[in-house]
C-alpha cells in the first residue's frame, strides 16, 4: 500500500481547478470554529487581515491537536485566497473579502474535523506530479515513492527504460503508481485494476490530466482473479493494515481513507499471501520471467519474506531486491520469477 497510512504526512500542494467536495457538511461559522483568545475579542474574519486569519486558524488547529498547525493554516488560507504562500508573506495586511472568508471557514472547519489537506483541496503531489484525490481512493503517500524508485531501478538493470514493456498495477486506486511509472517509462503500456469503481474513475481522471490515457487501461477486477500473463513488471501497494488496528490510526487515515484501501485482514498480510501465491502459480505456467514489486507496511518485511520463502519464491538463483526507506526500514520487496520451463532449460544448458 502507499506506505504505512498510520505514518503518512499530510502535506499536499494546492491544486487550482479542483473543486472542494460539495457533499461535505456545511462549515460552522468562523467564530464557532475559531476560539477567541482569553481576554481578547474574537475578530470577525470578514474584516480580518491575512496575518490575523492565519493566526486564528493556527491557534484553532493547534488546540484541535493538528500537527503542523501553522503550515496547514498557511496552505488553507493560500488556497482560499487562490494565492501562493509568498503572496501571503508579501501582503500580510490585506483584508479578506466575504467570499474568501466563507471559503477559508469551510476549509478550516474540515481540517478541524481532521480531514487531510489533500482531501480538502482534492489533490496531492506524488513523485513530482499532481494527482486528483477523491473520497474513493487512498491518499497517495510519499512512502510509495520508495516502490517507484525500486521499480525504476529494476527497469534500469533490465534495460527496460525505453522498451515497450507491459505493466500491471494491482489495486491501482488513484493510479499514482501505474501513471508515475508510465510517465517515467515513455514506451511502456499498462493495466491498472481495482475492485472499486470510484477508484477507477479517479485513476482515469488522473490518466487524462497527465496525458497518459493512450498508454493505459483500467479494469474492475479482483486481484485474486487477475492473470499475471504477458506482463513484465507487476506492481502493488495492497491494503496491509491489520483490521483491528484501523480504528486506532490517526483520524486523517481512519476516517478518510477508504477501508477497502487499508484493511489487510486479521494480521495485515492477506493480500501478500494472495499476490505471492499467484506469483508462485504464475511461474509454473509462464514462459518468460517477470518482476513483482510490492510495497510493505513498516515492520512487515520478515513476515512477507517468510511467506515468499514458503511458496518457493526465494531461494538460490532467484533475484530478490529489498529496498529501505530513508529511515532504513524495508518498505519494498521485488522478486523476479524464474518460470519453470526456463529453469528446466537452464539446468539442461551447462
Ligand atoms: C493501499 S490502496 C493503494 C492505492 C494506490 N495503488 C496507491 O498506492 O496509492 C489499495 C487499493 O487496492 C484496492 N483493492 C482492495 N481489495 C482489492 C481486490 N481484492 N482486488 C483489487 N483491488 C483491491 C483498493 O480499492 C485500493 O484502491
């Protein structure tokens, strides 16, 4: 999965042109969501300056336990004013209009309810590109960039950077992984599958916005029934949170990421068993090798490797690459299949 949702930072760039979700609850009035400081009068925000609005919001967000309250206040204010952070610094005394105040109030109320900024603004930057984020998809995580790096390193080693390879993304969500790889591999084509129709709609939207629709397809399939045949590179960030742990995650994750994108079963490893089981089957019937690259939850690498070992996927002669994140934790495993008939052929060729 896109990393460990429990740990995802919430930084998101503003994305002009993405309309906030109209189905959300109306925001309480600003004076209800922004407490006045003891001994001071609450300033009606319609008369507030940029610096006053930012200060009020920072105070309210801090009181609500939001990490990085000043940064979030700045980003929401900049989005409400359709301005940059630099604009806010340049003109701290500028008064908010009524319309800007209403928009800022609405954004702030949603953040106070612990909705992530990426969802409020409807967009997230992933591997340097903007992705639309809807309620149907996992908010793509910076951790998943580790999987992108691992997949691209394999493509470099295999000489695939400019080859017409075929990609398969299991549980594509917003399409962040598949579309990023297609953008980095100009000759590649790919299929993204998901059981969520809403996620596929989001992925198609992102493919169009990134100009990649001609090189990808999306389909509503259960990954347990997917065929790996004909693909050179199979990637997946599957749901991997143990079911009982989901409620205790940060509210930004537990309340706003779709459960379908988080729930990895009792021990969080259900999808690894399914995907690795399919890979083991695949190598007995396929005629060409393929790479599988999987994102792992923090602390899951030993258990996932044990599953792969039991399935005979990791033993002498197999290529296995483990990639750590910046904190040194293994967050990605890549396994190259050695199809049975190819192994047989190698045995016969001294
Ligand atoms: C952790 S999210 C990953 C989304 C995206 N690939 C990313 O990295 O941001 C897992 C995705 O798997 C999908 N999913 C869950 N069960 C599935 C299944 N049985 N078959 C296919 N997709 C499934 C979810 O809908 C969700 O979009």
